[in-house]
């Protein structure tokens, strides 16, 4: 895909590098010429030195053939302007990094549906890790009420596990919860779990669950860490 990123700061440059490694055609626009040169030297990503809210700069970056446009600048005002201009060139997907949550409705009104709320991500991650240390949130799914989470299954004996079928029968996992995968430490592979597959201590279990269930799942993992219930 042909991807234009507005803003060559830490967020924009690291994203550009990662996308380029995945064989996408990436162009970064930034006002700072030295930053542009550094990005090209570090990752080989093509850069355009200019203003991302200027139509001529966007044309020079190839906006007319872009599949995706990403606003990664510090200013929400600049990202909003860039997004509106990108949509005027009929870019299929426009995505932005949002710093100030008060811009959420403005982005929505402008038709920008893919918005990364930095404050919300930071707040939710800190609260989750403080209150649920046994769980790592991988991502919030589209409706924001459903989350993909990962838990490191506890235990001391690496040969004692519990089947997915047994886990599924427990009340905590019986509703609004789907087992999506198991990273089995012993074979260092991710498998799609079936009923008879077992989760062993130190395996990583991936679960899609309603966010209201996450606290209860964390409490359950804490409980079996102490009682070693999974050995039975």
C-alpha cells in the first residue's frame, strides 16, 4: 500500500520504519529538513520537507495515489486539517493520532473514524496494569466494549495443565468470552485452541472478552496462582 504519514516525530518516524519493513511504500512529510534527512538515513523511508497542510506539499508526496493517510503531528488542529485535505483527494483510509479528547467529536464530524486517542490509551493502560496486574490488553476491538487480552497462565509444575474444555465450563469464562489462541512455551508456537488442548504454566492465553469481565478474569488468575486450582 502507498501510505503518507504527516509528521516525522517519534510516533511518525517509528511507524514509518515499521511499515517500510512490512514492504509498504511510505512517504513522511515534515517541516524540519534535518528530521527528514535523519528518517531517510535511518530507515530509507522517502521524505518530503514541507507543510502537511499545504496542498502542493501533499501533491508532491503523492496524495493523489495514496491508499492511506496518517496524521501523526503534535497538533490536533494540524492533524484535522491534514485529514480533511486527504479526504478531499479521496484517500480511502484516513487515520489520526489525537492528543486532546475534545477533538473527538470534530474528527467524527469530519468523517475521520480511525482515531487513536493517546490520553485514553495511556489512562486505560495505567489503570488496567494497576488494578489487573495478571492481564495485558492487546487491543480494544471496534466497539470498544470488547478487548483482546493476554494472560500468563500461572503454576509451578510445567507438566500440569488444564484443558480449554475445563476452562470453558467455569462461570468466569462461560459468557462474553472466547478463547482465541494459546502461545505454548514448550513448543514456542501459537495454536488455535480446541476443547482438548491444554494450557500449561507459563503459556500465554489470548482471550476476547467483554471489558466488564476483565477484572473478574484477573481475580480468577490471582486466585489459582495462590490455590493452584489448575493442578486438579
